[in-house]
C-alpha cells in the first residue's frame, strides 16, 4: 500500500523569449514555463509528476491554484485513488467557490488537470508502464468510469463510449505492436515561428524535410502580404504537393478570417489553425463552411469537453487538436478522444511548449491502440525545444514519434533543470545575463 505524504508546486521558467522561440501573431515574447507539481509518497522511489504549460508570468497564478487544489489528494492511498479516479476528477471540478471563477475552464480547471495528470503519472509508475500502455490495457468499463459525462451525454453516452472501446478491443494487441514498430507520424512547427526571418524559416524547413517530416506548420496573421510572401517562398522550396499548414493563433474576427483564408487558397493548405477566438463555436462553424475545402483545425485552447462537443456538433472543425494541460487532465482527454471517435474526426494533438510533446504523445498513442486505431489522418505536433530537461525526452525518428518506454506520463523533469530554472531563485534567474552569455 502506497500513500501520498506530501505535494510540492514549483515555478519553473525558461527564457525562450530571448531567441523568439514560440513567437506568433498573438504571443510575441513567450517564456516557456511550467507550473510544476510533484506528488511525494511513502515510497522514496515513487513520485507523481505533472505540469501546466504557461508562457511566463501566468505561473504566478497557476502555481497558486495548484497549491489550493493539491491539498484535496493529500494522504490518499494510491490504489484506492486509481479505482476512484473518476470521482476524484469530478470532485476537483465541483468546489463551488472555486468553480465560480470559471466553470470547467481557466486557471483552476488546468490546476485540476495538474493534480489528475500527476496521479496518472504515479499510477503508471506504480505499475511499471508508460501511461499510453496503462490506458490501452484498461478495460472499456474502467476507462468509461474515469470520464465525467456531465454536459456531453447529448452527444456521447457512457454506453456509446463503451461500445466504441469494445469495437477496438480485438485489435489492441496488433495496434500496440504496430505502434512499437512504426511509431506515430509527427509534424513540426519548428521552422514556422513568426519572429524568424525568411532565411532561417527556409533553412529549418529544409532540415525538417531531411529529417523525415511530411507536414510543416507556419505561423501567420500579421499581414496578408507577409503571409503570401512567406508561403510563396515555402512553396517554391517544397513544391506544390508537400503538405503545409498555417496557424493564426486566434487573431482574426470571423469575417476577417474568411476573407484572409480565401486569399490563401492557392497555397493548398492542409489546414488553417485557430482562425478566431477559441470559444467562438458558431464562428468556427461559419468559417469552416465559408472557406471549404480548406480544413479548419482547433483545440489547443479548447477549454473542456463541452467546447469540443459543440465544435463537433456544429462542424466547426475538421481536425481536433487536444492539449495535454489545457483541460482537466487525462480524464477529460479520454472524453475528448471518445467524442472525436464518435464523430469520425481525427485527433491531431497540439504539442511544443515545455513538456507538451512528452505528455500528449501518450494520449495520441492510447487513441491509436485502443480508440480509433491506426489511420493516416493522425499527425502529432512536434517542436524541437527543451526536451533535454526531461528524464525521457521525446524520441522522433524519421518524422515519427517513437513509443516511450519508461514508466509514467512523460512529465518528469530532471531535478537539475528544476533547480537551475526555478523562478526566481534558480541559478539562471539569479544571474540571467551571465547564464545567457550577454555582456
């Protein structure tokens, strides 16, 4: 029997704004950051680790929210917690005084995700499995019990979810073998940051193609002239058939998005991502109809399963892009994957940031093994930043995510990295000019 004895929330920040890594039309100077949670147990070899990704000062409030919610799991027995994880998830979202600040969305919703993701990391480590494998080996009934069907049962009932999972049950072993042998197809955003000049963008694009990537995504949205110029240069480099996508990061109004996207039809875009405010479900539906056949992708800022339900019901997206830390953890992402399967929409997870690639690959691999199976519409985002800070960095080989092998969810950072980038007392932040080599 293992018990939770302590919990620690930490503010870990990386100075990515100095090189404009992560820059786009909405976020000009992000410092990739982790509001980090570690569960301590009475087994000195066993911790549960997770994080919420922010881009800097958001850590100030995100860490505080995690500290408030983490107390609800203090002293829990981990075996009991595993078999009651659905109830724990519902309880975390049901504190009325905190829920008042944002119903199933925002800082406290993501803090609930941090607590749940840390528990799932702990469960996987305890069973000596990577998280994707633990989820893929759970029974349909256990998986359905982890999901809160409040507010989505008009689109997906527990019995429908069970049937979806049972349908894939005979193929799980073969799907797992295929995953281990081949991995999952990745795409990269590394060449596409808006702060990069043309020379750097094209050089990184060539390197991505040489590395086996078959889809590259570029940031857009500052000016139509600039977007057309950049995309023209990319097309001249990669040819007319190579797959490229663009990401507006929410900068357009609905009518502006329609006009802008239709001026880019000639570039044969695989998708346009986040064309307007992420909560505007009707707006996404309007845009999707008006710019067809260009597909619309969204979900990086999809706050919860209810938003995804509505986007699916109103045909506001052709590609669902879940995030590992935006929603209430693994539990809610199981719901999101099941909803997508019900509506036959591919889940192409958002990643990048700090730790998002390491974490969300497990959900994509669970989907490939136990929910929708292997298909050629799935592709998982990859950004080549900050992987060296994790105990098992993302492994990309010839443009494919390789299945992680270490027990856990992928979120555990090296203690040395936490110590160095802990804000504001870590070695880097005590003397950033010396650390970065700036005179």
